[in-house]
């Protein structure tokens, strides 16, 4: 219902002149250019009577107000279904509409706390635009501390879904059509999966200009290219013209204060750059840092012990950790294949041969990362970041109820 062009026009119309990232070279960031010429005058020009209520999910939220609506995915039988709360901060003035989704994987807690912190600091009376936050999309999995839906399917492989398909298809279809299609921008919040943790980072299909521009509005955060696996929410949103990224921060089953805080700061910066609400915080390094990245895998099974930490800089040939067979006492070292920074890491655990243990990124210029992604696409080479998007395909599959193998990953 909205094409990419209209989204871009909307964004440029409502952006404020002040950017939290204090861009030195505005020509580099197309979204930021018109902001200096067109501050919030657009919203001022719309008469109050035309600034309507937000109508969503059969309810409405008036301009300048905060409301809670409910999405009913019908995951069980209707009489015992629990509706999923959807928080809405609807600005007094018109502006972009940003959606935040968390806990599509029910065991990923950091995003839930990010949505809470972000939503409850918004001031709709002075906002220009709307923020819709769903703290716990997969309420069903969250209650069981599980990544999956109750049918053991990964909801983030069932978008945009189908009204006549499996339970996961129907749930995906319901969320996508009742909420996501109303978004002009989407940030889907995740953590590392299956005993892995990630440095706070944005992932998006940087080959798409609108996603590329969008990914540059989050302040000084790590940005990686990845098209996103088929069926992921962000890919489905991109396919209908909604710029969408995944934000990864920390690991599952835990609340990581630092990761939560970094993620919230990043989204605050996004809202400022979109002209929705000013951020009270400033980045010491305001520009996003783009990386090309790849995972390093264990060449044998056994007990994994890392010698490096998340965020460490490593040199080619450096020992990242070791894997030791606990019965034979034979082991092998995991070596860094190139210089870089540890963007993701597996917790110490028992691993199988081929398990992805360390995610190393090499810093590059934003355009270089984008060009590389396009070039790899043209030559049909799998992009390196495909691994980072869906790292666990070979090492951590799970049986679905039908007995088929379903890949699981952190995205
Ligand atoms: Zn996830």
C-alpha cells in the first residue's frame, strides 16, 4: 500500500534539521539532506482537525496520546486466546510511523526491555509521528521461555504468512496484515540464538537504497549487510516497500543491561533523525560503522573455551579459543583467519564439528560494503553476511513436528 518512493518522500518531509549524528557530509546521507531546508513546517501546516486518530486493530489512539491496543493472533482456540499488547505513542503532530517488534523469538529478552524503555520515555504531546511497539510478539513462546511457537515452528520463517497455511503461517499473516503493513519503518529486535551473543548491531539488505539510508540513521552502531532469510519479518517488510532492519543485541535467555542501553540509544537516535522526538543523549562516535563479516567454525567437536570477548580486536592467526575432546584430551585451536573485531561469539559450551564460534567483522566504508553486496549478488556468490544472518544452519537444526529439518538462526 505504500511504495518506497512515498516512504522516502514522507521521511524527507518530516525530518528535523538537527541530526543526533551531526553528519559532517550531508551529501553522503540522502535522507538527511532535505532536513535542513524543511523542518517541522509540514506538520504545522496541517490543521488540527485534519490530524486524525490512529486507527489500528479495531481501536484508536488520539493525537498526542499513548494507548494500548491488542492483536489477537488466534494461536490456540479462541475462548482461551490471550491478546498480544501493542503499545502506541501517537504524536500530536503528523510524522513518520515507526514500528518496533520484539520477542518474535520468545526467549529473546533484551528487545522486550528495549521496547519498554523506549516507549515509556516518549512524549506524544510533543512528538511528530507515531511509534508502535510490540514488546512480546511471540507471547506463546515467551511463556515457555522458548524461541518457537507451540507447534515448534520459528515464526520468523513465516512472514508474510498465509491465511490458509499452518498455524505459524496464519500467525505471521495476521501480524503482517493487521500491524506491519501500517508501518512506514520497521526495527525488528533480536538477540543471538542458540547460546550465542552479539554486539549490538543493525542488519539490513544494504543493496536496497531505502534500507541502506535507513540503516544510517541509528547513530554510532555496527551495521552489517544481510538480505535476511526467506520468511523473516524484515525481508517480508522490505518486499512490500517498508524499509526494515533487524537489531541484534546480546544473547537469548538473559537481560544484558549494556546491550539494552546501546540498543535504546540507537533507536532514540533514529527517532530524532526521523524528526519524531529529540534524543537527550549524544554519541561519542556518532556515525554508524559498517563491517564485512564472517563466522569462524570449529573444526572438531568437544568443549569450546574462548580466549577472546565480544568487542575484542583480533589479529590474523590469533588464537580465539580451543575445542577439546573430553575423552581423548585431544584438542585444536580456533584461529582468526583475518584481522577484525569480534561482533558475535558462542558461549563456552559443548559444540559439534562445524559449529560457528566467532563472528569477525572488518570495518569498511559504508559504500564499499554496499558495493560488495551488490557485486556478490551479480556474481551469484553467497554473501559473507548470509552466514552471519543465519549462522546456525548446519550446526543447530531442529525437528519440526512434521519431522522435516528446519534451519534455526539468530535472525
Ligand atoms: Zn531472534
